[in-house]
């Protein structure tokens, strides 16, 4: 007998009786294999009506919603229920939201509102109609100057974050979005660090980041500043225009060894059409010794802009005096 012929009026043969509080409708859905309705859909949070689910990860879920006040599409990011019960995870979630809320820049995904007090902690963010660069890479490396443009715009957004005292610490292709119109948006400040105070949410010696793009100091002394993001952006740019991450490896240990040694294949060896000046900029962005990198993301953006305009870039030399200390 098929469901079309005769809907069962009770539990199927051999099925356990419904648990206390379960309705017959719930049981029927289980029997015929119908997924239960997501209670978040159609509900209202911070003045936004949830329309559909966009994705889910270990930290929570992301939904597309529409703001009632102006009918604008937005994204509502929820902390997972089990994480919401943990004071540390809740604090980290809210820290990300508050840090992003401080930054107002066209190349940073905007945060509109934060609710950390309800039973379902969530943040309302700008909806970006686009895709992460890790998806764009599936079709192969990007044209060198397009990669340089994306990196330049990401650097401009990071520069604004740095001026607010915020270091991202996890720049990678998946955390840079490209809109349908070609705009660049940096997102996910979940591992961000405030240089003004220590909130105690990162343990001493804790390795935070994504191995293929982490700066040497993230593996080593953990004393990060804006130059950490410059390095990770350089590693991301390298991947975008060569099609391979600069430090491949089967394990974090193998990747960290290559990173600390500063050992990577020259970009033009993998992609000869990369302009010489763009390769020079990447070398400086990814210098193992942070003193040799661009001192700030803004300087990095200026250098990339010169490459895009076909102008020569300046590559200064730094001479280390005997007895001087690295910092």
C-alpha cells in the first residue's frame, strides 16, 4: 500500500508509540519521511521576517530575511542553540558582531543590529548577492590584474578595520565576497582581535586562523598587528592568480614549517603572465619578517593600485644593523 492509496490513521506496524508530547502529525511526518518545518522560517527577529535558510555551520545558521521597515533583504546570523548556552561562545559571537558594527566601509559587510540577550542570539547583516572567492577559484586562477583589484579593495576595507583597532586574523578566499557587480566585501570577523584590549577570549599560545594563509607570527609568537592581515591578504592574492595556495601541505605542521621558512614557489613560475611589479608586491606582502612587509593595509592598497595602473612600484631595502632586535 502506498501513501497515495491510503494514508495511515495511526502508527505504522512496528513503529514505536509517540513520545510524550508528540502529536500524531509529528509521527506521520516521521513515518512518511517528510522533514519537519523549520520554525525559524516566517518568524520575526529584530524587525526582520525570515524567508529562507542560506547555510549552516558549527557556530550557527544563516538565513535570508526581509526588513519590515523598508523591505530590504538582509542576512540574519544565529548562534547555534548549544553554543548559545555557553557563555564563552556567546561572548565570542557578540564580539564579532560588535567589532563589525564599529566599521563602516563599502568593502566590509555591514552589521545593522545585534541581539545578544534573547534565547536566540543573532545579528542582522548586509545581504551580499555574490559568492566567496573560494567558489570563483573552482573555475581556475583569476586574471592577474583582476586579482590585484580584488586585493586592493579588500586592503582598503581592512585599512578601515585597522584604524578602528581591529585585526581580522583570518583573511582567506572564503572570507572575501565578490558581488554580481564586482564589488569586494570582507566578512567574518569571528577571529578578530582588538589591539586596544584583551577580552580573554583567546587563550595564550592558541593558534587561530586558516593554515594556508596564516602569517608566521600566528604560528610563532602570536604578537599580531595589521601586518598579519597584510600577509594573509598576500597569500590570498597568490592563490587567486596562481590557482594554488602558497604553502601547500597535508598537515598544519607541514604548512607551518614552510610558512616559517618563507618557502613558496615564485608566482611567475606558476603563472608567467603575472606582471613583474605585481610579483614584487606579493613578495613584500608575504615577507616572513614582518618588518619587511607593508606597514599598513593602506600602503598595500596604494602599491596594488599602481600595479593596476601600469606604474612601477617602489621596493625599499631594509638594512639590519648589528645587534638590532626584530619586532
